[in-house]
C-alpha cells in the first residue's frame, strides 16, 4: 500500500521528475517528464542515458549526474527548450549507510522568473546608464561611511587626482583635505541618526586658485523595517548658478548707473534697521541741483555723468558710516545706524565740501541736503522720510536760482574757452543792440532782456564741434546744417532755467528773416520777436566787419550798404535805418566829400 502511494506521489509531482542509478540507468520518469521531453517510460526505464537519449544530451546528463554524486549535494543546471527557461535540480539519494545509490531530478519552468530578472536587469542597466550620464557625482555608502558604489562622474573626479581605489574606503582615505573629509563623515552620520535628508553647500579652492561651489544632498536609505543601512549622496557644481544669482541680486539691489543701492534695496534695508540696536537712526536725503538743466542743455549723457560724480562724492564721504541709495531720478538717501544729529550735520558739511572741491567742465557739483534722526522704534519711519523731504525741498527752492545762474555763467565761460572770438563778438553785439534799443526808447526791463538775449544769442554753439567753429574754409552744406542748430540748442539751454523764457525765444529766432526764409521756424516780419530782429541786424553787422573767416572783412560803410541792400528781405528795414543812424551819431560811420563813408 505504501509503495503504491510512493508511486502515485512520484507520478503526480507537477513537474518533470526522474530517478537514475549512479551508473545512469533510468529507474523512473513521471508523466510530466514524458510530456516535456516527448519520451515514453518504456523507452527510458531500465536503460542508460547513452542508450535512451541522443549522444550530446546523454553526455550532458551524465556529467551533471557525476557532479551531484561526487559532491553529495544538490546540483542545479539550466537549459533553454522550446523557448522556455528550464531549471533542473538534481539531488542525491543515499542508502542507510549514507552512500549515494541514486540521483533524482526535478525540472522547473522558470521562464517567468527569468523574464522578470531580465526586465529588472534591463531596468538596472538603464538606471546605471542614466546615473553615469549625469554630470553630478553620485555615490552611496554604508552606515560606517564606506563607499559601496558611485557613478562615472564621481569616479572620474578622483581618478583625475590619482585615486583609483575607492570602493570600501571612507572620505578620510581618499579626500586630500582631512578637515573637510571629517566634515563629510559627520554629515553622513547626522543623516543616518536623524533619518532626514540634508542639503548643504561646500566651497572648494581649486588648484588654479579658483572657487568651486558644490551643492551636496544626502538621503538616508531605509530597509523594510525603517532602519538605515546607508546613504545616497549627490554633489552638483553650482558655481555658475551662484554667480548668476549674485548678478541677479546685484541687479535687483543696485542702481546700474551709479553703483549705489537702489530704491528696492532701500525698502529692504528699512526693514532691517527697524530694530532697537540701530537707534538712533540718521537719515540724510539729497536732491541734485541742476540735473534737469544739464539734461536739457547738454544732454542726458552729461546728466548721467553728473549723477555718477555725485554718487562718487557720497561714497567717498559716507560709505564707511552708512548705506547710500539712489532714491529716485536725482534724489539720494543715506541711512546711518547709531547716529546723532551732530554726526548728520558733519556728514552734510563733508558732502558739500567735497562737491565744491570737485571740478566739472560745465557745472559745479551741487546738491540740496536735509537730515532727520529717528529715536523711537514705535514712530513711523515714513513720517521721518516726509520730514526730510520737506527740508530738502526748502533747500532746493533757495539754491535753484543761484544754481541756474551759475550754470549759465559756467556755460558762457566754456564757450569762451572754445572760441575767444565768440565772447568778443557777444560783447560788441550787446553794445550795438543796446544802442538800438535806447534809440527806440525801450523800457529798462526790455533793455535788460535785450542785453541778456544778445549776450547769450550764440550760447548754443557750446554744443557744436570745435573744429566746425574754427574752420577757416567755407562750410559745406552738411556742416552749415549742423551749425544752424545752434539757435535751437541755445533755446533749450536758456529755457531750461525756467525764468528766461522770453530770452530763450529771442535766441531761438535771431536767425529768422523778414521775408520768412530764415530758420528754424520760418517766421516773417513782426511775427519775429523785436529783440530777435534787433540782434539779427547788429549780429550781421559785427560778423561782416569783424568775424569774416573765409571772406574779406568789410568796412563799416560797406557793411551798412549791405544792410540797406538786404533790408525788407533779410532784416527789419526800420531797425536797419535806426542802427545806421545810430552808427553815424556815434561817428563810427563818417561821410567823405564824395558822399561815401569810411570807418572811424
């Protein structure tokens, strides 16, 4: 009965099963073996491998049989049959004396298992390829900080430094800086102890002296019980990123023109200084005098230079005491922690002294300044900002008029330096113009306007190229068109003062013609301001008699005849008559016996 059960058990094992003697004689095969190998028990049982199977298969079976017998242990071998992965497990059958007398074999179909292994291996290969392709260095360590694996970038980093054996070692054994290596290991242990990822930055001084900034991330690796068995680390070169961030920070906090802190940075610093330890907090505000005047007369590039010069003065006098900001277009602000009113006043004196000592080509540096000191943390800082703005505004009103006057004086001097003849010409034009004005019985206030208009009628030439003003030959058309712009430039310069509008209009129109063919507006007859008509006549007379660069100078008589000829076309005929009569009365033009005139 028991033997039948054993027989039934072997027959119904759900895998191909067989038993052989140690001489390879087959004792038993079950039905699954018959199905798998397409062999019948009658063809196999009682026969040896070499008689029952093909030579190559019989030889392989016999070798596997002998390995199992000789080792006395389970032996496994695999084979691929009909597209299926089969694993054959051989195990020895000993007798009572523990002598192997037979060997049993069982075949398992492990195709699915093999496919899973293949898939897992493929995924690992892909993952490894990805990790090796990353520019970041990646590594993993055990609980004692020994390296267990790493990617190509990590390996290359150390290979370049002559270190090739890494696995199984710690940072102390491979990293050149012992102190830094200890810090690495300490960070490993914090991650292992806390079971929390860590991220930190590390700066390395390279061989060429340059800095390499790394961002290091370390993550604990947990088993199924939640215990840490090691860590995975990643190091990324963030040098370029940090440089870019610093540039962005600089741009966001810095005024690009002056290099000072900007308005955004001011708001940030205000929050920072809202602490008791910084009180009393001094505040100095400054408003540059003459910026609009410079922009309107000399152009915005010169205005930018003015702002940069003011910023330089503020840096030189205040940088070591507080923070300096470009508050707005022409406004600056200085925050001074732990300050007093006396210190603020001293700083203002130093700023003004430095401005006076600074030599500028067209304008002296000038800035209206005010100060306040905040003592109480509870008080609104913006109330103090309003107070200091009011102080600066009052100063501005007092200084603006003198600033504009100083600007015009400086411009006139600069024009003299360009061409001394222009200054002498302006003096003579003023004299002739006033003589005509008095002959016309103009009021004193009109005579003042006429004198100033005559004095400044060529002020626009300060913007002209010096070689154009001094050219000895006749100007070509393009050059003459440039020179004609001096009337408009002069208008802009004078109009920028805001208080000399009439003078500016006179300067703008002093080259208009009676017949409407002048420039720049094409006005005619009495559309042209009276002062401009007077200057037009006396300016032309002086040019003909004193300043003929590429023509012979005329005598006063010849010039008067030319004025008469051009009266009612270029010049106001009434003013021409008054001017010539005045010249006669001043004996600058005298009649000869033949009726002609000669110069005095």
